[in-house]
């Protein structure tokens, strides 16, 4: 007997209800630093800095993700990822607005090619959660095409290059777009003969699990292109409840799921946390893929973990875990032909 979920024919009513659910969660995200402080009973001393930092890079955190945090604990590893701090205002040498050199790899507005054989389409300019360490904090999203017609030049560029076999939808977060929009885009890409794979990078299955709908899975695996989903979780406390059920739903639909993490001070810079994260991912049938060294984006220097410490942690993970459960520790170097392994 097959264990795959039958997603071939969801009813129109169920599709509408699913769409309303995740869109409601997205619109209801916490965006006011004062509300965040109040809801989690955080120290008053954090309030002024949170206001100042959020005025430069806005606070966005879904309530489902917020519910996984420990009330009253300003060091909670999930809170640390989204809490605006005065430290973001510090100017640190080596930290800038384009830490991975995407401006120099841009083929057209919203179309980036850093590595041979694959291109990245910035399909959306917003996210469901604003991670404070985001390497695209200052990305020029205003220049990114919006809508299928606006993407036509990028699609034409992809069609004209037979060496490209994979398209990555990123952002922002592409899954903030409607399934109808994404389905049409996927159909256009599938019509390009030399493309083989469609990869989506998204944090929504982690932070708004309701986004994993039958409609999403239907169009994503419904073209001739092989689908791959790359999610982003940094700590085992993220992978609970509805989030774990959403990931199971994706896997059971036959979509390979990989996870990328970022090594972050005060979040996961210890072997115990990363061991538990890998164990939980494997339990959910998600492959631990990359552990990224922090990209040096302006405003995120307080998350930096020195590489020698990262190597020590990964060496300990290798002692504790089977090889398939140890993510590859990498950094991104502008102009390099691939991610650069560390250690």
C-alpha cells in the first residue's frame, strides 16, 4: 500500500480554505517591537533598542513561530533570530550591504547566476519572517520584477542558455506568492526544454506550516521538472507541532527536502544544539544539507562565530552522528564557482 498522500484532486472549497489560512497567518504576523516585548514578557531594557533596529530593518515574525519561544527568556534561540537589537546599528569592518557579491552576478533584474548550470530567480521581495542575520537585508527588491509578464525577460534569458539545467526560486520567499502565480511560473519554466529541476528555497514551511497545502504540492510536483525544496531551520525547537507535520506532508508527496542552517552565536553555536537539530531532521526525513558560516552583512556581526569554533563543532558532530546526518560546513565567497567547504 502506498504511503503517499493523494493530492491529485483537492476540492475548490478546501483549496480556498487552505489559502485563507496561511495568508491570514502571514498578515497577522507580529510587526511591532513593543508587541513582541509584551507578548513574550521580555525585559523593558530591550524595548528602545528593538524599536530603533526595527526602524532600519523591520520586525516580522509569525505568531506560530513566536509560540515556540520561551516566555520571559531573552536568550531563547528562536527569539534571538528575530529580535531587533541595538547591536545591528554598529558599523563593523568587513560587513556590508552585498556580502556574497550578488550585484556582480546579476544577469537581469531579479535573475542571478553565481554557479554554472543553475540560476536563481528572485521571485518575491518579501518574507514571512525577517531573520536578523539575513544576507539580503539590503537587497534592492524594488528593482525585482513582479508578476509573470515582468519576468519574461528573465525567462527569455534562461531559455537562451542551454547550459542551465536548474532554476532556483528564492527571494524574499517565493512561497509568499499565490499558488496560481507560482503554478503559471512553473509551467513557463517547464516549457524550456533544457531545464531539468525546479528548486524552491523557503522558510515558510518552518514558520507558517499552513503554507504547505494540497494546492502547493500539486503544482510543485505536477510538471516534468524534478522538484526540490530547501527549507531553513537553525534549531531543533523550530521543528515541532504543525511544522513537523508540514514537513512530513511534503516528504510523503515525494518531494526531496533539504535543510540549510546558519551558524549563529547565541542560537546554535554548540554541538548539542546542532546534534539535536540533525537528529530531528533525519527523524522527519529531511536531509541536513549545509551549515553556513555567517555572511558578513551589515547589522549581523553580533551573530558571528569564529571559523575555528565552527570546525570544532562540526568535528564533534562527526564523532556523534552518522555521516549522512552531518551538514557540510561552508562559506560563500564572492566570485567562487561553488560554496567553499570549511575544515
